[in-house]
C-alpha cells in the first residue's frame, strides 16, 4: 500500500509505472522492501489526499528533502489549480496518461523540480489522480506545518486589525498552544460581523462578534414575547 508508493517515489527504477499503480492501489510490498518503515508526521490525515500526502512526506523525509519538496510545490502549485491550463489538462479524460506524463515531464524538467516531486506527479498521473494534485499538495502543506510545530489560527474581524491590536491578539492566542508550538495567524475580514471577532484554532471556536451577540439578543427578545 503506502510503503510501495513511498518506494516508488524514492527509487523510480524499481518498478514499471503499471506495477507502481497496482502497488499504490493496495498491493503489498514483498521481500526486502518490507524492511522500509513509513515515517509518520505528528498529524494524521485521512482520505485519498491524506494517504498520498503521508506517502509523499515519508519519501521526502527519508531522502532528507522535505523543505526542498515544499519549496518546489510552492513554486509550481499555482499551475495545478482547476482553472489553470495544466490543471484542466490533467482533468481532461480524453488525454492519455502517456501524453500527460510527457507534457508534465517537460514542465517539471524546465522547473528544475526535485526528483521526489517529479516521481510523485508521475505516480498521480499513472493512478489517474492528476486532478487531485492540489488537494494532495495542500494536505502535504498541513503535514509540513505540523512538522514545524505550527498551529494556524483563523482570526476573522469586520475590518483589518491595526498592527498593535494584531500583536495583542497573537500574544493572547499563544496561551492556547503548547510552549514549543508556533502560532500562525490567518487574518480574514468579514464585514457582516459588524464588530468583534471570531477565532478558530484547532478544535477551539470562539465567537465574540457583535453580529452573533445581536442574533442572540433578538432571539432572547422573541422568546420573551
């Protein structure tokens, strides 16, 4: 399963694309290959995106090129969005896998991408998962964030916070995480909040918006009538 996929990313010459496709779909590794253990990050993701992202993380970690792979994806990922030329190319069922591999191979070569990235994209194409590339890359980014002990907090306000208030919020949020974790604030604006803010950090959800307070007040008045 995952281990065969990791081995395909690390050693592209071990199997043909067809063999890799079957292995990544569930065939068990045999012989000495079983000695290779999956390197697991702190965060556990699920589904197709999670499965591929974990295998990618393990392969890159084993090759000691996690940061290089992440940087490559940061450069090329905009080209894999659903609205991009390459994104639409990958999602087109009338184009053969061989043609997709040829075109992507040239693109990745021109972009001078890490070997792990090249192998990863090729495996996606062979497994008919090319259209899922962006979702898998986003999942890999979450694993890398966890690897760096980063915790993303979404802070939504009715208007952009001044720098001094932003720092105050950041310092307050630091109390929600462990000492060795780093807060990353994803600041968003929603004018419908009227005022106040909404904070989302992991499984924590704190709604201090004026809009919510007003809805609660209106509901309380309606129930009292």
